[in-house]
């Protein structure tokens, strides 16, 4: 009888663990699942401890292939480096790597894409590009300070922008972080209903 009780107990524990594992991996796409797993991981999460223990998953717009666009990249090799403003006194040095031109819902838009001069010296980040943007969902469905997209330097003159992979600055979750402020020239006068939504009351 004791053996049966022990087996049942172990099965219950396993089932709870499995359910918790699934909970951490909530999401419609691989990107969403990976981001949720990262936010639940105490070693990686930007969340405050209380928020992390209660965390069940970020809110996302539904994946929409409309927001996966092919952009023409015009490189700007003669751009001067500048210190990008952040939410603190920190002023990381960036350079405008290029201008992206793309069509979305019949309209043409431009976004500047940047390279962090400090980060590019780190192994694995030599070709990393930073694409911050603002749009008309900010302060409504999405975080008021805008969102970011990670990119890599392409071989040619085409770069795919997947707005479904737009994520919030860590400052949206915890004010202890120092986050780059999205330059005003990267404001899109349209609604980007893709990517991560705002967190709770932020």
C-alpha cells in the first residue's frame, strides 16, 4: 500500500512539474516561448522578484505575417558616432548603420538602424544591429516608451524586419535598468499590432 501511495505521489509531482514547464513556455511562436522562458528564469529575468514568481507569460499581439516586411537597407558609412540618451545618466555610444525603407499596408516608411560601438567589440555581437521604434500603439496596447528589435548585418541590401519579434525595454518591467530612449526619428505613424504588449499597468 505504501508503494502505491509513493507511486501516486510521484506521478502527481511529475504532472505538476510538467504543467509548470508548459506554463513557462506559453506562446504562439518560438520567439514568444523563448522570451517567456527567459522571463521566468531567475538568472535572466528583468522582472522584479514578486512579478517573476507570479509570472505566467507576457502578453503578445497575435502573430501576423503582415508585419514581416522586406526592407531595403541603405548603409550610412560616414555617419558620426553619438551618445544615445537613456533612462539614466548612462550615454552609450552608437552609430547610425543605415536607413531601412519598407512598405507596410500600402504605405512607405523609414527607420534608422543603429550599431552599439561598445557591444560590437564583444564576441558574437560584431554584426549586431539595434532597431528601436515608436508607433501609435504606444501607451495604449504597447509600452509607452517604444519597443526594440534585434537584427544582424545582412550580406546584401535587404533586411527582413519581423515586428512580431518586437520586445519591450527592460525598463518596462523594472526601473533599475538603464534603457536607450527611442530616437524621435524612428516614430512610425501607424499602428504596429505585433510583438510584445505592455506589461500590467506599465
